[in-house]
C-alpha cells in the first residue's frame, strides 16, 4: 500500500486487508494488533479509497462513545503529526457538534460520530464508513437502519473493526465474512484470496495478538495471559480473538447438560410446563420438564398466530403431559393467563419484575451448574443459552437478558419449567426440616 510520507509498514494481515476488494471488510482481532490504525490509513491514504488521494469523498467514522472517539483522534495524531497534515492538507476541526478531518487539497471529509447519537447519522449519502469497536455497539439499527441506507446511493464500502464481544450483529457480520474464505485461520500464505478478487461482498480478517505481528513479544503475551485476575475466557476473547462458541457468559457449563432426546408422555410421570408467551416478533415457547428425571421431554416454539390458537396449543400440551403449568404473565401474557386459569386446573403465573426475573434465572443457573437438569440438543435453545448475558444497571442491580436483536424466549421457558425445583432458603424451612437437613449433612 502506497502512503504519502507516512511511517506505516503494514503487517501481513494488514496488507491483506488493504489489498482486499470486498465491499464490506470485517476485522476481528485481539488487543493492540493495529485494527484502528489499519482502518485510519485505509480511509486517509490508501490508493483505492484515501481521502488524501480521491476528490470530494464523504466518509463517516463511528465509535461506540465519545471516549472511544477521543482515543481514535489520538491514534490519528500519532500517525499523522502536524508536518504530515500540512503536507496532505489535512485540517482537524473540533466544535461542540462536530469533529472532522477536512482534506483541503481534495475536498474530501471524514466526519466522526458516536453511536450514542443515532439521529446524527441520518441525512448524508456517503462513500464509506468505519464502525470502530463494533462489538460494543449493541443497537443493530445503527448499521441496518442508519448507515447501510446512507451507503446505498454511492455503493459505498464498510469497514467493521472490533475485538470479539457478545454475539450481536457484528458477530453475524463476522460469520458472513467467513463464508467466502477457505482456511481463513491458517497461515497467511495458505489462505484463499478469492475474497480479494471482488467475488464476495463480505470478507473477515481475524488475527490474535501472537500471529502476523511483532507489536507484542512472546514474553509480553505470556505475562498478559497469566496476569492476576485474568480468566481463560478473557484470554480467549481479548488476546486470541475468539467468539466464545462453547460457553455462555451466564450459563457457562450448559453444554454438559445436553443429553438424550425428546420423549413421549409417560402415564406414570408428572411434568412441569414452562410457558413464555408472545405473539408477533418474539416466540411463544412451551417447554416440558419430567419431574421424575429432570429431563426436557417436549419443546414447542411458534409465533405469528392468534391468541386462541396460542391458548389451545398450551392446553393441548398440558393434557398430553399432565402436571403443573408455570406461565409468564408479564405484558401480553396477562390476558392469556387469565383464560388459561379457566382451562388448566394447576397453573402458576409468574409476573416478572427485575428481582423476580433475577431469581428465576439464577435458579436455572444453579441447576445447570450442578447438572441437575438435562435437555436435548435443541438449536434454538442452545443458541439462546450461549448468547444470554449478565449486566449491571447504573443503580448497581443485576440484569439478565438475551442479545439486543435476538430472543430469550427459550431461556425464559426453560427457567420457568425448572422454577418449581428451586431450593427453599433456610429461613423458609421449619425447625424439623432444618434438623433433618443437618442430620443428612452431618452438621
């Protein structure tokens, strides 16, 4: 890649990125591998797109928040000191409502935005966009509804840069980019370069810190991996650039519970039936747990049907697998639960607030960690379990939820089916029960 007086010597993976002609390029790397620098140089001085080379181009650079945007400008100023800026005719403009790089010789611009102000992204027809730390931007509308339409008129390009985070829209795009690449994680010289020939719309690049870069020494990498408080999951995500396919942020060992198959009803058994109710975008999910084996024996997932049909399918499942129905009565579920009470003789309605949801989910977490329940390999359920996440609100409260553009209906239904198996706190036990527990445990 030719540059104009800029001290930039790309690593092999960076050179591959610059050479690639795919319209949408996704960089998913570990910490401190030069992701942001690569994207900056591509926008400013690359022969194909550089604002210092091509006339009257309009590019956007989008960061998750203002703090990240300031770091981006710091990286730019280190790579492009004042003497280089004068040579290229670059002026940095900062005002209350705009940060930009203006290229006086070519008339091109790079405007900096944050995902915290989505409305500012609407209006211009742009030639290209870089979304920096895309894995931290949970709102998929930033790309799908704000930026992608802005690229449509000029058939603009997109560059998406991040270390792996939760399985959000960036994860989906990363997987889309892998489809055109064969042996995409092997040695650079052995890679398939068909993506670089314009045959594919997407192309993903993934290089952990210890591959194709001399920015980290082997000792530094080893020290970072073994630093106090650094977990294996953190190392795999931040240094090895892996999306954690085999573990959930919340249900870390759920794959150990995947066993057996769905089963027909056993007339000698009784069941717990967890029901999460929805109508349009989300899914109604009915999960049946055998009380004698703690195994999921029936699973039903559907959407886009009328309320009477939803009720009929829940009642039919209860008649087929007799036992207790535990239904989510929050929001749209309230009306259906009122009708179900007249048709189902044994029903518990759970109305979620944040505390009750935390209790229900943490009960399921405990059950999965102790492998107290099992379930077949149901793709929708395993995907939701792997994507389910924990966060902390500004007030310090724990919050559990699925990915922003995904679903958590299977998780909620499973948690409700397991809810009756919760262990009572000691303060809820009678004195006689406490004595029995102590005798059993030999306390």
